[in-house]
């Protein structure tokens, strides 16, 4: 079954270029037999390369599935992998969906006695089925459809829409969630398709807390230095 995504062709070249720069196409040296349809070729070093055309098609299909859910909060994005936690949080922030950006608690979808944590979503977005397997497994018990970011070695069991991509890279995960959020907002007519989305993609990238603190300290020092130079220049001007 081929879907008509001609409405989004204007972004095709730019999107593919972004994917290449973020290493979305870089798979692993292992390939699950059900993922072979999404693999373009295998490099000499044994790494499988993902077909980005299929990645984009599946991403657009996933956006349609998300938009079909009437209440945005009934969609939950999940990432136990630290690299994807900032991405799911930002995706939830911009699309109105729910998120679980930490260890998934067993029984969240199946045990109603867990009143504080029990949830009944209508659609899941999984960052890595190999790590978030408990959420995928519970979704299969209660009939919740699953969209998942799937690398070349991912097991597709219980996954309804697989977005083939590198789900182990900070930039790849962030870019895929950014593009998914952008397409969801465009389908909802919140964002204009003829204009660039005004949200920087790097907001979706995971940042090392220590590096972030260091960058903030450097910014403070730089601002203090600029203020000092400005004050010195003003005093010099007054003396003159």
C-alpha cells in the first residue's frame, strides 16, 4: 500500500539533507530480517545504511496516525534511553501529547490498581523497542497501536508503524522527533507548510548536564567581560 505524500514534496530535498547530516541513515552491523526492506545497502565495514526515502515516508504516515487521535494527550511518547528523553519531552510540549521520559514502570498500561501511574493511551511513540520493550509488550496486551523508531537491528514485534532510522544517536533521535512534531502541527494547520518551522531542531537534542552547566558558566563570564568593557569605555569617554 503506497500513501500519497505529494503535498509534502516541497520539503523532500531539505529533509533528506538534514537526515544525512544527522546520521539518520547509519544503522548497525546487525540487521533484523524484518528490517531488511528498509535497508539500502551494507558498507564495507559491515554497517547497514537505511533508505532515507522510506524513513521519510513512514514519518509522514506516523504523523497522520498521530493527528487521527482526537485528544492529543491520548498519545504518549516514551524513551528510557537518556538520549531520547529531551526529544520526547519537547515533542510532548509542542504537540500536546503525554510522555514518559524515564524508566517505564511495569503495569502502567495493564494494572489499574496503580492509580497514580495507570494510564490508558490510544497511541504510543517508542524511541527504541529494544530498550522500551516493556511498554511495547503491555501495549500489545491491551491493543494500543505502536509507532517506533527502529534501527537496522530492531525487532518489529508488536510495532504497527516502524520509522526506520538510527535510534542510538543524539542528533538522529532529536531530528526525527523534530520532523514528526513539525508534520503533526502542519497537519493540524497550526504551522504553515509554506514556511520554515520557527523552532530550532537543537532544542530536541539531548545535552550532557555537565556540559550545559559549563556552557552557562562561560556565557556568564563572557557577559560580565562585555559589561566590564562597556563600563570602561564609558568611563574613558567621560574623562576625555
